[in-house]
C-alpha cells in the first residue's frame, strides 16, 4: 500500500516554514508546545467566521508574537480594535503572563488557500448543499484565480446515505513528489446530521519569482549589478616613427 505523507511536513525545510518558531530547553519544550495548541484552538474557535488560514507563533525570551493569516481582517480587528484587545489579553493569560503582540496578515486570494477552500466546502455541506455542487464550485474558483491544479476529496456519509463512500474531484496538475513545487494542503470536518464528513484539499500554486520573498520569509540576496558592456574601440592605424635628422659630422681625411 502507498504511504501517505503530509505535503506541508514533507516540504518543511525546502519551501515551507514551521508554524511555531522558537527554541526551548528540554524542560520547557512540552509546556510551550501544549500552550501553542491551546492558543491555536482558542483563536480558531473564536475566529470561526473570519476565514483564518494559518496561525504562526513566535517566542522570544519574555514575549510572544501571534501572526494571524485571514481573509477577513475587519472581523478579527473588530470595531475600533476592541476584538483584538480582548484576544491579546486572553492569549497573554494562556502564555503565562508574557508580553503578547498580535499581527494580522490579509490573504489576497482566499480561493487558492487549501484550508479555506476545505472549510468553505464543509460549511456548505453543513447547510445541506449538494456535495458535488460544492466541490465543483471550489475547483472552478481555484482554477480561475490562477492555481495550477487542485484536488478535493470528501469521505463519509455523503448525501445522508447509509454506506459511507469517498468522492474526488481533480483538475490541473498536483505533483506531490516534486519538492520545489509549492503544494498547499488543508483538512477539516463537516458536522452533518448523518455524521462527520472529512474534507481534504490539495492546491498546486505557482512558484514565486526570485525577485519576491521566498516562502521561508527570508529576503533573497540582491544580485550584483551587471558589468557595463563596452563597445570595442575602432582599430587605430599604426604610427610611423621617423628618425630625427642627425647632423652629419664633417670628417676630414
């Protein structure tokens, strides 16, 4: 049987970065990891309607930075920043009283974010919309927004049937074994009347040009300026050297 590998974990050192960026001693590692899970669960539950794709947590000595990637930044910020202040206080309490800073990054194209596509399909299934219609619509929107390929897989009691089954829709190319190709992956569950339905989504995106920032967040080194091209000089005619006249010395025999 084929072994399935998570596309994000498969590309971590190459084209993806970790969602938690910090170093800790052996004594503190488990506590920090557990706190990160609690913070992510709290934010995902609180911002369920804000289309949150990714939450990045960075730790320093006595501070913590939370970066929320969302398609609806206005919902996260709230009126006059009231919501973000409440979230900052709650996250600080979960982090043990550390200084917390919450940053918000807007997602320009939510139709090409795998996690948001999967959650969109799940919300439609919960509203009893046909799974075929929801999946085809998601595939169509992703391809129109410039994705190179998309694959969606739904598994469970689709349509309320007694026997669970799996349905897949695929368009374009999704090369899972090409590590340099950025593949986005998302997974969520839809809580329907018949039971849970799992949705998985793979989206193949275009590779970023060298002029942009790479996906690890490190700026690309500037290229050295090209040397100016100098046109070859026209050939110069050789200069004839004429010996200076020498005064003839009068010789007497």
